[in-house]
C-alpha cells in the first residue's frame, strides 16, 4: 500500500482551484500507469471544531464530488486533537459518536458520507494509534474490491476537462457564489462611503474613518479579482489523460453578472 498526502481545500497558501488541479493531475497520472483504484481515503478532523461553517460544507461537498458515492465507504474520518480537550478541561471521555452526532444526522455535513459507509475513528496523536487506523484501511481494502474515484472516471470520459466533472462544476458554483456575494458587499460598502472631505480632514477620527473604509474596500476588491481569476482558470482547466495527445482549446468559465 502507498500513502499519498494530498493538500486540503481552503488552504491559506493555495486556492481551491490549484488544489483541485493538483489532485486531478495526480489521478490522471495514476490512470496513465494503469493504477486507477484506491483502497481508502483518510480525512482528518480536529475534534475541537464544534461549529460547521460554510467553508467546511464547501470542502466536504468538493470531497464528495471528487470521490463519488461509490467511494464513500472507503472514507475514514480520523478525529484529532483530543489532547486539547483534556487541556481545556472538556470531558474527553464522551464517545466520539456523541460529539459528532450533529455532523452525521440527516442534514449534517457528513450525513451523505456516513450514510454510504464512511467510518469515524479516533486518532490518539501517537504512532500506535496511527498504525491502528492504517490497519483498519488495509482490512477494509482486503475485504472488498478497490474503487475508482468519480473524478478520475470523469476526467477520462471528458477528455481531461475539469469543468465538465462533478467536482469542477461544484467548485465553479462555489466560486460564482463568492463572486456574487463580494459584489453585493462592495455595493453595500459603497453606499456607506464617508464624505470625500474626511480624507484630509483635520480630525484624526474622521481621517481614520476614511482610511478604514478605503482599506476594507481595497481588500474586498482584491478578493473579488482573485475569485474571478480562479473562476476563469477552473473553466479552462484541462489535464492530460490516457489517449489524449494534446488539450483541446477551451473557453473561460462564466463570471456571474
């Protein structure tokens, strides 16, 4: 068995588009070598994270689209950072299932994964615990046939065009939602623009109000430009797949108006 450490979505240094591209290229290379199948997917989750935010839901949906329902039974969610609960005085004896119940019930962020066979395990932050988790993956692999991730299948069927895969479409939808939200926020922010006279006003308070407003505006515009560039990139992203000599010409992705 070979262990591959893949990047996680919502990374501070790389965009989700870059991460999806990395994963797509790796899967395509696997297909070139005739190694299309996987034994298991290990997904790490800090047990200290109680609330489910929008970014986590987006990451989980992307994971689901990359794997496809047939591969959900090969997902192993390993909960980490149990030592932090003890340090904070929380009751670490509470069963994992109880702590994560809100994530696995219908409507929960992991409901689709767990309803199709995903397994939740506790990682004790030591070598023994890590080996035990790997053994669980090996045992599951030996008990049934390996599966091919949906993204890998779709890349072969769609000549390497990422935007035509379920994962590509999901990421495009998320980026378009971000673009719409940022444009709405900028429009609202513009309505709160301080008078131009505040820019060089003798009052430090009023000058600061102008600077703060302008800085926030600049940050939102930068995020908007970044999202629009990512949206364009995912729309034209093509990876090399078996049997394809060169990429077809592609059109940029749609930017919501």
